[in-house]
C-alpha cells in the first residue's frame, strides 16, 4: 500500500532545512571568535562536522552574545543528527542543537530559520508532536510558507496512519484505503475519535500549502492519503465515505498531473515550478 521509507525521505526533505554558511569577513577574522567562525565554515563546507562543531562552539564560548555563532553551531549540530536513530548520543546531539537554537531565538525571537531548524531536528528524531509545534511557529511568522504548512499536514497524516496500523494489525486487517468497511464498528469508532481532529487539521494545512504553491504535487499526493484516512472517520455515513474516496482519487490524479508538469518545466529549464 504505502512505502514508509519513501514517506520518511519526503518528510526529511520537507522538514530539514539547513542554512548556507558564509565566512564572516576579513575584519571579523582578525578577532579570535571570527577566526573560529571562519575555520568552522571551512570545516562545514568540507563536511567535517565534528571539526565545524568544535570551532563554532569555541566561537560561541569566546563571544556568548554572538547570534551568528549560535546559529552556525546549531546548524552544524543539526547536520550531525542521524534521522531516525534513537541512540543516546544521537538524541543528545539533537537536544543540544535545539537548545542552541533556542538560545539564538532568545536573542532574535523572529528568526524563522532557527524555528525551521528546530522543527527539522525534532522531526529527525521522530518527535512529531514537537516538530508540528515548531512548524506552526514558522507559520505564525510567515503564513505563506508552503513547506511548513505541508509538513504539518504530513505529520498529521503520519500520526493518523500509525493509529490505523495499530488498530488493524491485531485483527489481521490490511488497510484498503477505502474506509476499511471490514473492520469492526467499535474499532472504526475508536479511529474516528483519534483521527478526526488529525484529518481535519491535515486537510486545512495541506490546502493552505497548495494555495501558496498551486503546483505543489507532494501536498496534493498527501491530500489523497488524508482523504483515505477520512474515509475511516466517516465509516458510519456511506455517502460521505464514498465522497472521501472520490476526493482521494481526484487529488491522486491532480498530484500526478502537477508532478508531470513540474518535471517538464525542469527539463525546459524553467524555474517557475516552485515559486
């Protein structure tokens, strides 16, 4: 039915946004903190992340007031987080990255990049609830950010999908994507209570993403998936269930058409596919 590995790659791509690090300039390089920043940038560009972290950490220690040093340190730490790995060391790196970005946000509360980074780290360690909280913070600053809205919708679908898997697996039922009419009514009622709010919110945010990026084929693909979860929620209303399945098919077709159009624009060298 659904490839969870492909889903995770899509989520990681949508949620993990890392800034491009640039040297701080000749004047700043004359100072010890600036020198450490430039050394860190050089190491980061060479993918020597432990060295970059060490230099950015030193720059932060030498100049605790430097928002730039904190941002660079948090970014290097975030880049070192291995998605999906729940070892103590990986989780410690993730938490330290988040803590550093939160310090940066204390200095500049409207730093959208720092908010995006925190959301990405939370997603990388599968803390989906906090990832959603921080994506909503991004949207509070920039309501037109299509990727933040898309990610909220995807997280909601993921949580709803996990609820369905947990409900159906003990019964030996495979998700049919059509409302799962073979499942016992009491199981579907539990899913309705669990997934109703998630489905409603997912549709709202995915629609917002598409409004701000009309050819957002990934968001359209998830509209398809969310409507299939909505078919479970509407199990007691046959007309609504059929409408949900019809809407799922409609969005599946739209996503395929948009993806084809976007690929054609890439082939012709147009950069208008992702405004």
